[in-house]
């Protein structure tokens, strides 16, 4: 009998990225990774984003690609510098702009508490840092901005300027820990960070390709300003068909439907006998697009593969 994946898999302690990237897969890793093939030589994360998947994979070679060069520049910065130097540079920026440092001084030092947060204290200082970064960007200023940005997220406007408002929190002990573990991990792994269009990534034989693109059926900061259109969707699905024809295994994260909006392009494509659609979001008892009377506010997170996983899971097709 088929069962939902979350009732079958063992829970592992996966490493969390220091970037709170929109659409990040950290909370779904225990459902996604067990569906990956058991062995492959090269792992390619085609839309790496926060890099939560790539840093939790064991492979001889790992390629983490993202079209945003600022993200890739930051990862390469982390990979090629000693942790102590990175931490010192962040502390220097915090001190230079007189931003809060509650890990050392506590909230009372800034006449506030954890409930009220630090946004009032940091707002003007953060805006000055943001303005100077947008004039002369560099990776360590970029990460410091992320620390103090709303929800630690990343967003750029049409001019390519970082434009998120200030956060209530600062460089917490948890963020420090995530950064330390992340830097240590990528420096141990044979991982390459590249910023290319997905079509330009070389896919060697015996590769496994993980694909987590912007979702056509959703609206998010990475999908603003027509960042991902139907044209992009068709282009990606054609690309995946080519991988399948080469015998390259892939897994595609996506949503079939989001709050009543269906991705009809993806729905039609994944009906092929070649592809399997696996229910990922554990809030659903059945993620089939044919199911009637679904919650109109639901989101159907799926993983689409061109191979049969080694574990028995609930599929929608």
C-alpha cells in the first residue's frame, strides 16, 4: 500500500543555509533527499538559491548554479576565506555603522526587548548601510545587509538595488551558528559555485540534476518583474526532456496548484508516462490534480522525477 513520504522516512539533521531564501527547501529536505537516486558522480543544483539542497548532498562533484551573480559571489567569498576572517569582517561592518549586536550586549543595552525588537534602533543605520552597498556592492556588505534585512531575505528592485526594509532582529547566535557550519561544510566539499543560465550548464554523464526553479503558479520576490514567465517554463521543460533523452536522472521541485491557480503547462507535461509526480508537502493526503473539492487556499508541492525512487511513496499520477 502506498503511504505519504513523511510517514516512511527517517529524520536527519540537515544543515541549514545562512540565507533565508524565498522558496528555500530546508524544511522539506527530509522528504526530498530520500527520493534522490542512491548513487551518482556529479550533483548539479540548477537553481541553487539558498543552497540548502546542495550542501546536504554527498557526491564526488557538486555544482551549485544560480542566475543571480551576487548570490554566487557571496558563496565563493565564503568558500575562499577563513571563517575567522569572515566573522571579523562582519563585526567590523556592524561596528562601523553602529548597528545593534544583541548577542554581545543584550536587548536592554538598546532600550528594548525581544518582543519589540531592534528595528527602531537599527533603521537609519541600516538604511545608510543599504545605500552605501547599492553604490559600491561587495559580498560581505551584502551578507551583513541580509542579517539586518526584513526576515533575513533577499530582494532587488528593477535597478538591481537591494531594497528590503530593516528587520526586528540582528546577528543572532543561531545565525552565527548557521554561518559557521555552512562555511565549514562548503570548504570541505568539492563544490563549485557558478552563475549561468541553466541552458549553459555542462551536464556530464552519470550526473543527477536537481531543479528548483521559480514557480509559475506563485508570486514571490524571485518571480517579480516577469522574472519567470510561461516562456521560461516551456524552455525549462524542453531542457528536462533533453536530459531524459540522454539518460540523465533529474528531480524537479514545483507546485501543480497554488491557491486555486493551476500550472497547466506543468500539469500537461508531467502526464507523460516517463515522469512520476510525488507528493511532498505533508499537509496533503493526496496531491493528485484530479482530486475534487480541495482547499482553495492550498499549495500542492511536488517532486517530479524521470526515474522510480527506491522507496515506496504516494504519487499523484
